[in-house]
C-alpha cells in the first residue's frame, strides 16, 4: 500500500527544484529556489525532511533528477517566513517518526535567525 504524502503541491515542486539546484550547484543554471530559500535564513540542507518524505512516498521525481530531468523554475517560496518553514518541519518530523524514519535536525542549516516581523 502506498504511503499518503503530507506534502502540499507547492512544497513538492519547490523541494524538487531546490534539490536540482543543489545537485547542480556548479553549473550555470537559473537558480530560482535557492535565493528564495536563503531569504528565509536557511541553507539548502534544511529541506532534507521534505526529501525524506518524498523518499518514503516514492516520488518518481527523485529518480528523474538522476536521469537529467530539469524541473521547472519556481516563482515563489511556499513558506512566508522562517517560522512557518520551521513549524512545517516539525510536522514532517513527527510524520517521519510515525512512518519509521529518522527525521533530520534543521538547526545546523539555519544561517540567520529571522523572526516573523523581519
């Protein structure tokens, strides 16, 4: 039986694009997800729990990246601020534990603390 994903569509496509940009960091590709993610005060590794959820749910997108697929660029970030992202990470960490997986700690990937008003 397939595991139902807790991810929203915007989170899926943003994660997919950010993973692509991370894997191709030294190539001259248009970076659209990474700058938006950095504005939240986060480095790319903070997206790891989203990738782990995609692995549990067996998203075909993850295999497509290895085959050279280029995901569409993104024009927005699904999280309004760092706090919203971190709240979502907490939800996914609980989901991962319930599904027998080890969640990732995002603290090492926060390069700048930002409050809601910033």
